[in-house]
C-alpha cells in the first residue's frame, strides 16, 4: 500500500468481518490522523468527511481536551445530525462540554451511585447462572440471541425500575438505534421525498422519549429504590431526564451486549488462555480488561474542532469532524506489547474501551459487575469452547456488535464450583 492509498475506515461494511487491523496498523504508522471520505453507503448520502485519529496518544489527547475537541458542536456520531435535531441532541450529557457537562454529570452521579448499583449484585449473578444453566445441557448455542442479548437488557431494566411488561421495548429501541446501518436490524425510514431519515433523530424516537416521561411521572407518584425514581426527583430538566434515559437504554445495554460475545469468542479462539484462567481464577479481573481491549464494544466516537489545531503534525481546521477510533488505539504497539496477542495476564492494561477524560463512561462499575458475574459462570461451566459456524457481526462503524456466534462447549455439572462471582 502506498502513501496515497489511504485505507477506508469509515464504511460500516468494513467491520462486518471484524476490525480491519492491517488498515489501522498502516494508518498508525503512515497517517495517524488521516482524511477520510464520508462516502455514500446504501441509502445514506455522502457527508463532508472527517479526520480519523488512530494512535493511542492522539486518541487520548482528543478525549481529554474538550476545549479543543468539542462534543457539543456537532454531537458525537460521525454522521451529522439534521440541523433541526441538533439543539435537542445537544441536551444529552454525552454531547455536552464543560462546564455544563460537569454540572449535569455531578447531579446524575448522585443518583447513579455504586451503592445503588451494588444492591443488584446478587440478582445479576443469579441471572447469569440461570442463563448459563439454560444453555449448558445443549452442548452449544448461538451466543447472542440465546445466551447474552437479554442479560444486560434485564439487568438495566432492574436498575432503572422498568416494569417487566415494558422491557422488550428497550431491546427494540436499542436495535433501532444501534443497528440502523445493518439491514438485519433496520429498514431505512424515509421522508416525504423518499430520502432516508436517521432513526436516531428525536422525531423517530418520540415513543422512547414519551415513555421516559411517563415512567418518570409514575416514579414520582410511586417512588422506589431504583435509578428512574432518583432521576425523576433530581434537579434536572424533563428533557435532560428523557435524554439520559435514552443514553442509558442504549449505552447501558449495548456496551455489555457487545462485549460478552466478543469475550467468549476470544476465549474460544485462544483455549490456552481459557485453561490458564481456570487454573488461576485470580486473573479474572485482568481477563475482563483484556477482553475489553481485544474486543472494544465501541469502535469510534466523534468530536468537532473548536479552532484550528495541529494533531500529530496534521493541521485541522475549526469545525472539522475529528473521529477517534478506540478499536485502533487499543492495538497500538506503542502502548501495548504484541497488541494482537490475547493475553489475560496483560498488566498494565490501560484500554480505552470505556473512554477517558471528562466523558469516561459513567456506567463502568455496572458494566464490569455484569461482565464479572457472567464470565464467572460461563467460563467455569462451559469448557472447551469452539466455533461451530461462522460469526456474523453488526454492520456498523460505531458499535462492535456480534449478531450470531455459534459456539460448542462441554458443560460441567451445576454443582461444580463457579468462578469468583461475589468475592470482590
């Protein structure tokens, strides 16, 4: 590949076969901040293009310097939102800059406390055990739809206080929002002129925002020890509450939903690492961090330059889109020795899958708790993991999703000692 042949890391179809590691390696070496065409894909029209940031140090800089790289100016997705949607979208905490971001995050953090989350630890562990039990006797399963998809959804619903009768709506909304680039999950909604409409626009998600308002009103009348009750009585606006419900329903669900099958696949492809974990259970927390590095749930996030700036020697103009690729930073050999190796002993492991800087994921404690509980059951009960069919991945340049993962295994008896579920 010559210096003029810059790899395309925008096309969401590129990720349907996995992270294009060779392309990102070329970019990190030759053009760590590269100009990318935002070309037409299917029904989606061309965009103005963006700068792809691929080295760990540069990704970290962008995420830690909101004064130079704004979440608010153009929001945080590669595609530009419709101008009429942007004012509403900017009310989401994910799309705020300091000091407004910090003020809202402090209020929400008082509701989203480790104490409240830890109250669900035993329920999360019990759910993981039930799901693994349901699959164990079959000797194999299609992991996402049969084992892992419902797990974070139900955990999140418990945390939020969503009634059981309403919980399937969370999955439908998530598929609509996250899977909009994938034909299996979404058919483009069109306007009167036949142009595709972004399914993440406020108009297309009116049912979700309306539900959040109704649920908050119900919690004010019938308070409980759940997150929606705490948010409904916090000092935030109705719009901020609805947007945070949206953020939690997507990010709080799909991060773990994407991480789990990716982690199980990593262990299936590296049986020596699975055996090592069974021999040394104390490596579980390191193993979780390595699965997050090796299979980052989120591929990329966007910022917008607030002024002319130089990044890795590249001049970026004010208003340009700047997209950081976590899936490249996590494999930067300047930061991680032998980065393509899956190594559960890796330490330190400063993976960027949950971000860094002021927007570091607020739900990391809840996510890690879920991952720990599930792996403590699945990796101890389901031995000799191996592929029994092709992996089908989400068509997306945002979420590193796995739609289908047929795995076979040999199950140990239910009375076998599980992994270290609740000791930390």
